[in-house]
């Protein structure tokens, strides 16, 4: 409903309310619309228009109609625009009737901002006459109030813009600072994390450095002083740990076993800046020699070298043991090869010797029987003696072959080497040797109380003869030949040409200052017929083979050391015995070993050997029967008894001596027997000995030897 026009008092009250209402506005844009609403609410206005001159002079404005309490923006009509332009030009208050579209009484009110009319407010009422003056004054005041408020609002808005801009700047800056702070915090966190990681890495590195099993070091390249090292290096040198090592200056250059290693290392560093896997020996604090493999590089700006090291002493010892084992294996293989070769040759020689021995029996034994029966002045004695001597020489060659075959009869007399050597040096054979080599001077160095050995004086004498003969012939221009003996206890295994086990030995050494033996020849010197001597003067070519066989038959060892142009030394080791020398029974009168009709059975598969043995035993006064095989012997003894058996060890075909003896013992327990053989198979001979047939008689038979053997066995 249309409000009535107010009185003066009401105008003032409405103005105050309008002013208060406008004071609550926040933006200039809100002011125009809100002013219109205030005019409707407090003054009952029907129309409110605000106009503004644009930069191009065009009047623009907004038209609100409030009769229905609604605002409606419309374009201004031409008349209204002209009225507004006039007010803008004259800057005075006007009141007139306008038609928009109804006739209204309108008041055109200039709005002044900063002393200039910039806007126009038009207020219209539906009335026939002009707007009352009091209302015009109120409207003018409102226009001024609007100008002031707008200007204040503009300033406020500008201020607010600046403040908002400042706030934005502050916010932006704050945001940036916050982001920077967050980044800084993140950087600080990451830095702390990095520092912690670095600290952890340093701790880890320190622990690895100090506790690594691989040696880590840093030394002055020029002086060799250790600048830093870990525990492995310290312990390698002989210290408890790195702290003890670094407590005082330590120069590793002084610990090289070979100073050239240090010089080469420095040269490598200067030439290449680094080296890898260099191996050198060092001396520990306790004096022990150890091996180290290490790699290093130079740090030029610091003047030091740094690297890693590894203790390879164990590897070197293992490698040395492996090489030693390989060398020992090669030596053992060579020794085995020599033994096999000697065994093969010996087998051949033994077969030949066995047959020759049987053939030579008549040449050696029958002359002795004939000489007994011939008168002293018989013209046949000399030829028969010649036959006998020739047979004995041939028998000696056969014995050499048997010795080579290691099938010679094992003689276990107690022998003193000093006596054997002295007897040979006083023999005609040695005098003859000296006549061939007058420039050779012989020296003897015998230990006074040399222990005895068990062995064959004949074979030992021949061994001494062969070695001295070879030594003399190795010095065609003269020289010194030294023969020495000594007692020696071997407390550890000796490895050489032949390996020597522990035990008590009598050691025979024969050395010369002659031409020496070449490395190519030294492994062949014990082979039969291998010689570089003058043929025809130096025997049968079996000399060194006999030496080898004799030493082995005596359970001994032999070593050879030779240098070409300086000489050779043979060292023979014979097991010592504490037994005393036997009484010499050689060259006894025939009556001392003759029999008194005792019965003897000769068992031999060779007819000549049976006849020779039978003839000699009958000559000595024994009652003799003969059989040609072991089987015949067993049958004979089933119905007969004898005092003694003369038993051949090898009888083909049929039972051999051992099997025959076993069968006979089943018939006659404790039956006495002696073994008659040219050679013996060791294992079967030992078994026969263990059964009671202890004594040997070596073929070919000699009257005195067989007589003494039979006499001795019968007297047991």
C-alpha cells in the first residue's frame, strides 16, 4: 500500500534511518540498489534512477520502479537521459514532471564526489504538483550522503583492494615462506637423514675396514711407513690389533725378505699407477716368514699408496706340499720303475744263472774230488787245478747274476765292514787296480768301534771292490779316493736316490774327485752291462748291478750324489746288529768236518748235482742215498729214517723243497735238513727256515762248505 508523504519530523527520522542504512553498505555497487530500497521504505518513492556520463559522453543509467516493491532494470528513455545530462552540466537541483510512462513529479539530484558532479539521482513520486521543498532538501542531503558514502566506499574499496592485495601478498609470501620453511624442514630432515646415513656408512666402513679378513692399508710410498691399516694387516705382521700397530711408527719396507720386491713395487706404481696380485715374503715380529698377495694404487696428491692384502702363507705351504708330493711321487715312480726294470733283468739273469750253475757243478766239484785222490807228484794236478780255477771264476760270474737277480743264497754271518774293507785293500786284486791307476791316492777313515752287520762277506767284499774300482777309473788323471765308515742313527726318514728308514746303520761312504756322473746317466748306473768304461779291463759289466743287488739283499739302502767335473759319492746304509763276530772256521783240516757214517738223503732233480753231493759226502765218511724228486723222498722216508736231508729248493716238475719238507715233517717230526741251492725264493725259503731247515749250502758245492754245514746241523 502506498505510504503517505511524511511530515517534517518524519523526513528527518527517515533521513536518519536512510543514513544509518547506507552506513552499513560494503561496496559501491550495492549502494545504488540499496539506496533505492531505502527511498521506498522510508519515503514512499515510486521511481529511482541513477545516471552516469561515460567517457564518450553517452549517458548510461539504471531505472528502478518500486511501486510493486520490486526492482526492475530498464534502459533510460531519451527525455530522462537529457534531463540527467542537463543536471550533470549545471550541477543544480531541479524538480519537474516526467513521464515514465505515468506522469511523475521527479527530483533530479546531483551526486558530488571529490567536488565534482559525477552521477545523478532521480526520484519520482506519483503526484500532481512539485515535490515538497522539505522532501527535496532531504533528497539533496541523501544525494550528498550518497556521494560522501560512495567516495568513502571507493576509498574503502581501494583500501580494501590494497589490503586484499597486501593480504594476498602476505598470504602468498606466507605460503612461499611456509613452503620454503617446509622445504627447509624437509631439507633439514633429509640432511639429518643424509648425515645419519653418512654416519652409519662411516661406522659400517670403519667396522668393515677394521674387522675385514682382507688386509687394508695405506703407506707412504717413498718411506714405507704405515699410515693406516686394519686389524688383518696388524695381525699379519704380528701385532694384536691396529691400535698396537699404529701406536709407534712402523716401516713395512724393512720387513721384506727380499728387498728387490719393494723396489719392484715402487717401480710398478711409478710406471702404471697401480699393480695387482703381487706376491712377496715378509718377516713377522716373531721372525716367521709369511707370504702376502696384495694389490695397490698410488694416490699422487697425497704421496701414499693404498690397497688390499691377503695372507697366502697357507696356500703357499699347500702348494709347496703339493709340489713336494708330486716330486716324491715322481721319485717313487722312478724308484719303482728302476726296481721293476731290475726285477725283470734279474728274472732273466736268474734263469740263466740257474742253468749255468748246474752245468758248472761238475767243473768246480769233481776237480776237488780228483785232487783228493791224486798223489802230490801227479802230472794231472796242474791241469785239474786250472780246470778248478776256471770253474770257480765262471761260478763267480754266476753268483754275480744271482746277486743281480736277488736270488743268491742269503748268508747271515756277523760281519764287520772295517775288516771287509781292510781285507780287500790288502788283496792282490786291489794291488792290481793300483798298478792301473798310480795317480789315485786312497784315504781311509774308519770309525773305531764300528758296529757289526749281518751279511755275506763275499758279496760285501765284491761290493767294496766294485765301488773302489769304479771310483779309481773315474780319475784317469789321478785324484783322491776316500773310504769311510761310521755308526749312524737315522731318526727321521731320509729321501734321496733311495729312501732310508729310521734305525741304526753302519754307513759306508766311498767318494772320489773324478769326472762325475751326468744327470742322464745316474738313473742307469745300476743296470746290468750299462757302462762307459773300457771293455776288457773293467770286468763283466755287472759290477754296479751287483752292488745294488747286494745292498738290497742286506736290507740296506744306497744313495748317490754326483757333480760332473767334481766327483761322485756313494753312501751305503747297512742295518747294524749287536751280535758279535763268529769264530773263523775257514781252511780247517778235513778231519774236523768229516762224518762218522751218519745217514744222509740227497734230494735233487739234477742228476749231476746228486752225484756231486753224494760223492763229496761219501768222501767225508757219510752214508748217502739219493732221490730225484720230492715225491720219491716222501716214499723213501715212509719206510726209512735218515739223520739229515740235503734238500734242493727248486725241483721241476713236482713238489719243490718246501712242500717236500712239509710232507716229510708229517712222517718224521723234527727231521733235520739243510737247503742246497744256487738261489732261493725268499718267501718259501723263510717258511722252510721257520720249519727247521735253517742252514744253506750254496751251489756249486765245495767240499769244505758242504762238510761244515752238514757237521754243524748234525751237532745241533
